[in-house]
């Protein structure tokens, strides 16, 4: 008995690139209102494209963040580094982190566009030159690169789902591995990894990404029961992993 609003109702059909043409030009009749399909829709502040590439979302976030960086840059000589860091966290980091769980599994070229935003913001805070190496800057700010921030968000969701602190629809997507017979791994909080048919979309599914990331964590981290303690140790773990590996995305010149 809900009357649809023609101006607020949109239809989108998600499909692989090779099937976009076959599934286009569809429409839906809602009480006499014909709703045609769209290539991109916005829901809860996130742009969803028909092929789930998230390119438009990345472009929108990058454009907005760079505008904010220019504004902060104009007043940077008149404020302290701590004040500048607060502005960046409020106006930029919050936007980079919003919905970033959807970025998991995207090509490195897509993530690199957001990484350039973070690189520029770090340079504005520390007043470093354009071609200065970014790794020492990120270490001084204690920032996680964009890729690891996505992993952090997903793993926090997994933790909450396992401890019944997340919505039921997320709890249903994570399943503790139960061996057929008694094994050492029985109490190691390992998740069952689902099988997927496609690498492009299947590996990005929450249940698959959650299992892969969670099972890669050290056993002592998986067995923490307090969410605040888990967040603290998780960030330390990802921070060490990020800066012990090759940070090509960070060290790349802007």
C-alpha cells in the first residue's frame, strides 16, 4: 500500500560488462508509473554503477576532497600542524572512509586515485614538498593507507557480526568453521570460505572477503572479545603489515 514517488524511484540492473547490452532498456511498472533503468544510482550517499566499478563514487569523493584540500591549503600558513590535522580528519578522512568497505577488491588503479588524495592531505599537514617520500610522512601521522583502511572497516564488521553486535543480515554471512572431527583449529575462530564463480565480483562479496581477511589474522587477534581492544590491536597489526610491505601506492609521486 506504499505509493511510490516518481521523482525518487529509480531502477538499476547490475550485470557483468559482457551482459550490459542484453539487460539494458528495462522498465518497471509501479502503479501506472513507468520507471526506466539507469546506468548509475545514488543510495545513502554512494554511487552505484551498473557494473559495480564504483568509478563515479571515487571521482566524486576525489573532486570534493581536493576542493577541501585547496581551501585548507590557503589557510595552512596561519594554523598549527595539529589544527590542520584536525581539519583534514573532519573534512577529508571522514569522506574517504565512508562506504570504503565497497572498495575492497577493486583494481589498484582505482584505489590509487583515492590514495593520491590522502597523499596530498598528508603533505599539506606536514608542509612537505611534492616529491618528498610519503612513507615517513604516513608513519609520523600514524595513518593507514587507503587499501588497509578498507580492510580495517571490513574486519571490524566481521568482528561485530561474530559477536552479535552487527545487523542480522551480516551475521548470517559469516560462519565459523566446524571440522568433522576434533582438530587443533577447532577453537581458532576460522571462518568458512565460500566458493565463488567469478573473481571480479565473487571475491568482492562480503562473505568471501570477510573469510579471507579474517582467516589471515593472527589467532590471538581473532580470539579477542572486546571490540575496542580488537580495534586497537587490529590497527597496530595492519600498520605493521602496511609499512613492512612495499608501499608503492604511498611512495608514488603525485
